[in-house]
C-alpha cells in the first residue's frame, strides 16, 4: 500500500522542523552559547528553542496518526484535511511566537489547528478500531 499523502506531509513537516532547528543553531552561534538558552538572558533564543521543541513534540504523533488513517483507507480529502491542518498549525505556531506577542493570534490558531488534526485522526483511528469488534 502506498502512503503518498502521509509522505507528502512528512516531507514538508521534516523540512519545517529542520528550519526551526537551524534557526536555534544560528542563534546559538551568534550568541556564543553551545547549550541551553543562556540562562534566560536571551529571550529570542529561548523562543526559538520552544518553537523547535514544540514542533518536535507534536509533529511525530500527528504523522503517526495520519499514517494510520491513510492505511485504514480513508479518503484523500480527509487525509489532506488532517495533514493540511497539521502543517498549517505547525507553521503558524512559530510565527506567533516570533512576533514578540504581536501575532499571538497565529500562535493560538496554530495550537488549535494542530490539536484539531490530532483529535480528528485519533477519533478516526478509534472509530475504525471499534468497528472491527
């Protein structure tokens, strides 16, 4: 079974995660800090670390659930709805954090879209599992 929809979103989200990680690395190099966030002295470094960490915390479970939904045979519309919400949510969240509070709506919407994608995929997995009994 080909899982091309999940492959699409896995590739895009991996690139996003890489960009967020590189952003942390460049900020650390500029600040001459090899580990951590400079003990709170550099709020922009702390924010960059949280952007990357938050993505690393949510992307894997989102992709695992998306893969399971695709393997269960749900339509491409559903898969792209879940994958698109996850991707957009993961893009908006760091944009909201980067704005020093000016774009809090983007962070909030990013969190909501990510949660909705995970909830929808989880419910479809549970529904499929329950219907097999």
